[in-house]
C-alpha cells in the first residue's frame, strides 16, 4: 500500500468524524439534529470502510510458503482471539451492570436494608468481564 493511499484513507476517516461533529455543533438547535449527525457519521464511516476494504482486498493472494509465515499468522489469530474475548465480555458485562445497577439503585432507594444483596448482583455482572480477561490471558499464554 502506498503512502498516498494511507494518507487518503486517514483523511477520509478523520472527515467521517469531523463532518458530523461540525454538522451537530453548527446545525439548528432542533430535537432531530443528533439523528442527522449520527446518520451522516454512519454514512461516511461506512463509505470509508468500503473504500478501505476495496483497496486492501484487491490484488493477488498467495499462500504461506514458509513455516514462519504460517506461525506468524497463527499468532495473529491468537492475538485477535484474546482481544475479542476481552472486548466482547466487557461489552456484555457493561450491559449487565447497567441493568443491574439501575435496578439496585431503585431498590435501595425504597429499602436501604437490601444494599448487600443488590451489590452481589452487580458484582456477578462485573464477573463476566473478569472471565473474559482470564480467557485472554490463557490465550496469550499459549502464544
């Protein structure tokens, strides 16, 4: 990939962030302006993603000719798996904590004696993130 292609994709990515933010900041102060800014952001980002995919995935594919290339590819998949296990578990844990914590706050405001029980449920939801982190450490330990 040439330097010009890298610069073009970087500029397109920055514009996909800056243009919707500018439209949101400068636009009319209406209720739907955030939807318009979000729509522009999604459209520009998807266009940048499609253009980058077209640039990256065109050309000739060649098989790994040496064992070192195959091992490097396997290590790359291992790093990707570790990142996904941590990232997806933290997203799931965040969703679970948001539901459990808001319900716990509502319950505590009605009856303060159930604080301990509600903290247990919030802690169980946070445990999902720790399990993903442990799995990613186990994957990285194998590499």
